[in-house]
C-alpha cells in the first residue's frame, strides 16, 4: 500500500490500512421487492377486471331480478352495461334490480366492489402522479440539505464493506451517498438506509447530483483501476478540497492514482501480502492488526487534533490513549523522533484507544 500525504483533507492522510476493503459485510439477506410501474399498473388493472367480472357474473346469474325500463328485456349486453355503470357510478335508473336477491347482491357485493375499484384508481393516481411529485420534492429537499457527507463510488464487495464499516462506526446513513450504475446494487444499498445515485461516477452530472462539491470524503472502489483514476480526476476537479480514498489493485497504477489527486491509496493485494508476511514474525501479529483496523476489535486507531491542554507536553504524557504518530505541517513524525518530544499547536495525532473510547475526542 502506498502512502501519499496532501494538505489535510477530511480523511486521515498517511499510511492507512484498508479495513473496509478487507472486512466482509455482516451477513444480511435482502431481496429488492419493488415492482416496475408497468407491472404495478398491470396488477391493478387485473384486480379491477376481476372485481368487475365478479359483479358481472352475479348479475348474469340473477338477471331475472333485473328490469329494463326501456324495452323490458335484459340481454347480456344490458348486463355488461348495467354492471359497469353500477360499479363506476350509482346507475342511471334505466335498468334496476327489482328482486330481493338482486338488491342484496348490489348492496353487499357490488357496493364493496365499487369502493375497492375507487380505491384502486385512487392508489394508482397517487402512485403515478402524486407520489412521484412528492418524492421528487422530498429528494430535492434532502439533497439541498446534504453536506459534509461521504460518497461511495461503487457498491461491489469493497464499496459495500466500506458502507457497512462506516455505519458500524457510527456514521449516520443519511450522510452516505452510494453511486453505482447497477440498479440492483443500489437497491441493496438502500437497505442500509443510505441515499443512492444511479449512473456512471466518471460523469460530471452524476457526481454533481451526489453533491460531490459539498462532500467531505469520497471513497472510490469501482473494481477497475482505469475507472478509478477517471473518477478521481472528475472528483478532484469538482471537489478540490475533499478527501479522496481509492482502492487500486495493481501496484503500477498507484502512481497514476496519486497524480490524479487521490489523498489515500489503498492496495488490498499489497496490504494483504504485508499482513501475511507479518504472520512469520509471530502467530498473533495478524490477529492484532485485524483487531486494530476493524470496528469490532478491542483497540482502534483514532485521529484528532491536539488539544490546548496537551500543547508543550510529550506524546507519552497523554491519558486518553497512546499516541503513535504526529502530523505536523503535512509531515509524518514518529514518536521516537527528536521533533516529537513535545506537541505543538496545529498538530494532528494518531493514537491507540480502547474501542469504547474511539468516538470520544
């Protein structure tokens, strides 16, 4: 994994592990149950036809209980006419039920059918007209209020793991936007309660819809290095101050990602190899590293600015956690270096803390 440090964005600079890219998503089964508008309309039309068919059959069976005030004869076409008029309105009086059974059928069967048909039409009007307008207004309001959020470009294995890790670390789902061209993946992302934008993240319009200009961080993991570099270029042009973390598979492409403007470059393959190599130093090294970089571990890394009461003190004098690195003027300083003998105003520190204290600053 390569380290690249730029003027401080929201994401932590420097060498950083890739827990989200390596940690599997918590087991959760979800199947998108949304039907398309044409399918929904077809189902509702079939329900209306079924209800009308029930009324038509009942009237035809008990046609002797009906009277035609025009010519006195009740034909099949008269039954069809009477059924449709009765279901959709209260009738015109040219054909009327005269027997007790016909009247009871109209009272306890046709009247409820009329109500159900009305509700189906009302629901269809709401779904295809009112709800769409309401959703557009609501999404516009949500998007207008969106700022300092995290955009995840690509919801494959790495992207879904990143979203899961963010939520588990306490990041509000409403401040996460997932961008992907695959509609099925976005349906899965919506199960986490995050906002979604369907489209190619290399296009300006798509990222502008996700309000990349107001985003705090952008996580890029589309599954292809060339696509990732294009997304970095687009993001950096639209959001010059956002922190951009990218997953790169090939080591030779890390330089391209750095030149494109990535703040943090994560190479899962390289990191995995380093972790495997560390296993030769002892049986517990890999377990400690996994504990360190995942939310479910006993200890965690936390980055924070130096507090006023810590200025002038040594890094090891802290009481909250153990400081392991200092960032000063965009430079990484180890705690054993002479420059790290005391903390200064404007320093940022990375420290080891107990998992329960990781969110406290």
